[in-house]
C-alpha cells in the first residue's frame, strides 16, 4: 500500500477531499502539507518510540586493526589501533537489551559504561574490564581494549529507515506518492486518523483506542512469546504453553 493510498483512506474517514496526489502542487495545498507531516511523524513514532520491530533490527560489525607494539624500551608493550568506530549511517538507537559481543570473548558481553564521567575516570586510571567495555558519544561507539586485527565486535541496533522509497533504497521520510511503509500500514492509517482528529479538535478517544489495539496486536505478532512444549495431552498430541 502506497503513501497515496494510505492518505486517501485517512481523508475518507476524517472528511477531507480525496487527493489524486500528495506531492503534486503540495506547496499550494495546506491540507496535503499537513497530511504529509502527519504521515512522517506517525510512521516514525510507530517505528522508534515504543517498539523494537524485528523488521528494523540490524546487526553491525566493527573490525579491529590493532597491532602489538614492542617495548621501546619503556613503557611496556601495548596494543595500538582503532578504538572508536562510526555508527551505521542508518542508526537510530540501540535496542533496550543490546549487548556488544567481542569475538575474543563470547561467554560474556563487554561491559557498558553508561556514565561519561565514569568512562573518563577509567581512562585516567588505565582501568579496563577483563571482558572489554564500550560506550557511545560523538556519533561513535568506543570499544576498549583495542581489538587486534582479524577480531571483531558485533551488536544489534534499530535502524531509522522505515520507508521503502519508490526511487530506490530506503529512508526515514516519505518522498513520493508511491513510497511504502515497511511496517504495518493499517496501524499507520489508524494512527494518522486519531492524530488528525485530535489536532482538529474532534472527538478522538475511540479512534485512539482502535490505534492502540491494532498496535498491540501487530507488535505482539512481530515478537511472539516462546512456545514451551509440555507433556502430551490426553489426545496424544503435544500441549503448548504460551
């Protein structure tokens, strides 16, 4: 379903004239300007704010290039190389449960240092956790100790590109009538309907409830609970506990 189809469906519900195009002559069409802004805001709100959709999760790998520098004669030998890696171009945020795993230590993830002052203090003291440690600032992920060449770090993140562009590739905003949403388009439509009514001062409680119900169903199906197989039932088949 394209952006134009979604907008036409929304217009039919909220009592706005159905457009033949969202983008054609949009500079002179205040209604379509509002519809486009609402579509982008709702699409991004659904994609990033409260859910971590499997469709938007990606794995990123940082490859080490560290080299062992022998004593000169003082101080002791150390690893030198890259410790700060640029985040992916489509990076939105880490998952709430994201860990950074180092290939040289797969039994336990590297330690996340949340407090920037703590990160600086640890650098001043020369303290590094035995399983490695990481933090994020300046648009980069910082990983210590320096990873030797041919070793790597991997983590899962939430990407920002929730829209398939008709011109090719993906983006985080609609650019043409034929762009499509990567997530549930019904949820997008219902989200636009209640928000439009709220902005125009119309009753919207029922529409917001419909949106919330659809969002919960879609997100539940996206990340189903694991199935535990228990003892056979009397009919002889497996009994699934949810």
